[in-house]
């Protein structure tokens, strides 16, 4: 499916524009079905966007927020994506939203993935909005090059749900939604910032294996068009 690049003069401009776009999509879903869902990424990039989105005037009590991926760490760990969402998105007007965490206090990441799959199954599918990020190694969600479960995660026939992932570049074991859970979102966004990420994107858009740069799976095979949001 084709992708469209939206470039902005600054990260602040991008955050505002993306927040407006996402808020419009969530409001449209609420108008149509009485509920809306969004799966967001962690990492360093989405903070300003989260803060902008949290102020938008929509019926947040009808919105379910989850993460596209998470570290297998509790929510008070500084590396938790849940902590980032708590501090920056579940604030202001968005405080009224329901949050479904991927981390579960289980004895193994495999068990946590099973529990997270069961909990997230209550969220309507497909997601109304998915916001992906991308690492300098070409990973997105927790689809890491060399990841223990990468082939399963990227296989379009793997059912929707959350699976475990371990990889050298990932630090802790991870929990990630599968490709099939994310690629058909009504609004599918890849949010990246900086010249370095633009170069990584250009490389990913070239030829080469998906396993080498897993973002390629999204750019090449997502059912929905990919809206790429970039600022320097
Ligand atoms: O590990 C992760 O990294 C990616 C990219 O993060 P960034 O810090 O380079 O913006 C992120 O999309 C993913 O959700 C996160 O778990």
C-alpha cells in the first residue's frame, strides 16, 4: 500500500497537526460507533504529540488507548512505555480515557503475552488509529532485526494479539502486537523525527530483506496507507 510523507518545519508543528488528525479520526469513530481505539508507540519521539493530543476536545471517556509494544517491566520502571503514556497522554482531557496495558505481572513474558492478548481482545478491531515509531535499526513496534519471534510477528497470517520478543537491541524482553493487529488501522501513522531517521526511512524504502529492517513489512505490505509524519 502506498505511503504519504507529511513534512513539518518543527517537531512542535508536527505534534499539533498529528494531534488534530488523530482527534478527528477518533471523533469520527465515536460518532459512527460510540467508541474509538488507538494504539501508540513508546520511545523518545511521541512525547510532544502525546501532550498535544491530551488537550484535544473529544469524548475521551469513549476512547480506549493501548500500546503497540511494551517492555516486560512494571509501569513504575523508567523504561516503561506505559509510564510515558501516563505522564504525557493520560493527562488533561485525555485523563478520562481507558488504558489497556500490555505489561502483565506474570512469571514469564510468554504468559504476560497471553494475558495481554486476552485483555486487548476486548478492544474493537481493527484499531481506529495506530501510531508507529521507528528505531535507528529499522525496528518498529518490537519487530527487532534478529528478534526471537520476528518471523511470527511479521507473518500476516499470525492471528491478532500480543507476542513476546527478545532481541539484542531490545534490552528487556518485549511484548508486541503482531503485524496483523496493526496494519489495517483506519489511520496508520509512522511518526519519525530527525535527519537520521529520514536516512533510515530512505534505506528501508530501498530493496532488501524485511528481516534486516522490519519497518519494511509495514511500508510494503500494510493493508492501510501509511501516513508518514516527519520533522527535523
Ligand atoms: O523501543 C522502542 O523504540 C521505538 C522507536 O523509539 P524512538 O525512541 O527512536 O522514538 C518505538 O517506536 C517503540 O514503541 C519503542 O518500544
